């Protein structure tokens, strides 16, 4: 078993630009350029870069929601870059993406019991109605939400609770690889901390390998083992979190570190019990 769960080689992706050439052939615009990344099994890799640097596009490539226009992606030793959907299907159960806006993955017209177990149903892993409720309840419990929420609709949840439900949905098929795209952006700071703590806990408990996309270096610092810095579709620097923060090699990384005001936190602050961090939030499922 290789230590690397996911590897990209010279990975590239281009979108058709709006204008076409003289002969009507679409002009392509490179958005991801020759990216070589290796994500160790069980690691959390932070993917950082300014808006438009290609983080979401790269994330969608890694989970094969997009097909690369050049280069390759190997997941657990299997080349998946151009695998047809039927061949991807068994791997899709192992690979999940969580988005910034859980609204997009939670159907507003369905109770959580249905949404959380939809993928289990698709993969034929449900044994009837009773099983649906039990499995949904177990998933809610896993992410720290009350099991009674099986009957709730997304609009009956707070933003933080919705993000927990989004995480629960992504975990239904027991994936081993997760791409989380800006999943705490838009939440208030204390809710962010609770979600990050949950992620940290789940990653250990379930042995997840995670690519954590964020523009917030302070968040990446406490959650991630490694960081890759993306600029204009290229990875300009990749290394252990401690090294990147203490000895950034690339001028752009130094610029990012200088530009983003880092709160004065110790790397272990997420390990503290929530009661010490946010006394007023104790025990709440933020
Ligand atoms: N569907 C699309 N068609 C054409 N171009 C696109 C499409 N999606 C993204 N792009 C372009 O690709 C580039 C990278 O976009 P991407 O969304 O990956 O960046 P990002 O780093 O995730 O940004 P943000 O931090 O704002 O989420 C941008 O220049 C964007 O305009
Ligand atoms: Mg994005």
C-alpha cells in the first residue's frame, strides 16, 4: 500500500474562453497549469491561494467532477483522469467533495433523513425505511447534531448546523478522501472553530485524507499537516505547515503571509475543549 493516496502529474485544465478564433475553434484558457501534487494517506493538505487562483477548479479535478485537459491523476494507484463514469462509480463512493454552501448539496424539499442517505440508496446499501432513519440518525450523531433532526428540513437549521449536515451527507458512503472547499467561509468565527474541531476529530476517527481549500492561512495552520500555495493555476510552494510558516521559500508565499493578518493563536488551540474557547457556546451544535 503506497503512502500516497492521491497523486497528480503535470495536471492541467483549460476552460473555453468566451471568444473564438477566426475559424470558430474555441480558444482555451489555462486555469490549472502543470500541477504536481502528492497527498499522503491520512494527511490534511491545505490548498491556499487568492480568489481566482484555481483552488475550486483543482478540487473539482481531484474528485473528477472535471476531466483534466492534460496530465494525470492517480487515486490509490489507479489512473482516473479519463476513466468513464461507469468505471469511476465504485471509486466515487470513496471520494467526496464538501462545498462552501451546503444549500447546494441539501435538497430544500427533502427531510435530512432522505438527503443524508440518498447516496446509500443509490449504491444499494439501504435495507428499507427503518434502516434509512437509523443510518441518517447515526450520521447526524457522528457530526454532533441531534438525531431528532432526521425529520428536519435544511431551512430549519442554522448555518453551522447546515454545514454539519453537509459533512454528514459526504460521509454517508464512508469515503476515505474528502475535498472540502471553503467550508467555513461565511460562518462566524466561533462556529468556524466548532466546525474545524469537528473536522479534526473526524479525520482522526475515520482515518480521512483531506484536501482543505481555504484562503485563510490561520485556519490552515491549525488544521493542516501540509500546505500547497496556488498562484495563477500553478503550485508555487508545497511543504509541511510548520516549514511554510517559519521558512517560506517563495516570494509569493511570504507576500501572502505578510498580507493576511494572523490572529495570535497557538497551533494547538483547536485541541482545547470548546468550553475554554467559547464559554457561551458550550455544548451547542454550532
Ligand atoms: N465554468 C467556468 N468557465 C470558465 N472559466 C471558469 C469557470 N469556472 C472558473 N473559471 C475561471 O477559472 C479560474 C479559477 O477559478 P476557481 O473558481 O477555480 O478559483 P478559486 O481559487 O476557487 O477562487 P475563489 O477563491 O474565488 O473561490 C478563474 O479565472 C475563473 O474565472
Ligand atoms: Mg473557489
